[in-house]
C-alpha cells in the first residue's frame, strides 16, 4: 500500500471525496470544512476515476478511515499524485 498522509486541516484547493454510503452521508453530513465535497460512494469510486482530474489534490473521507485509505491507495495506483485521507479532529 502506498504511503498516504492523514490530513486534519485541508488546503483551500483540496477537494474532499466522501466515500461513505449515501445513507450514512445523509445522516451525518460532512460540514466541518469550506472545501468542495464530492459524494462518491465506495462502491462507485473505481468506475468513476476517469471523471476526476489526476492533477487535482483530493482527500478521501469516511468515518473510520479504512475505506478512504483503501480507495486512496487505489487512486495512487491509478496515477493520481496528490491524495490523502481527510481525518478531521473530533
């Protein structure tokens, strides 16, 4: 697995990808950031990688960080260069 950093304070140009199930994201919306948030559930992300800019900086988010880390690794293996896991402080 690639070395992927946890980020608690995103840069203004980072796009956060919420990989949670839509029901989970609706019940507990991610509102702790001013960054653009893409809802891209874990079960769709691999099929939709072609829609994303490989030069953009992305931070993946899920509640526990496991699914976000797995999919961040997949993105790195698919040529994405600026990938991290969004881990906001509780």
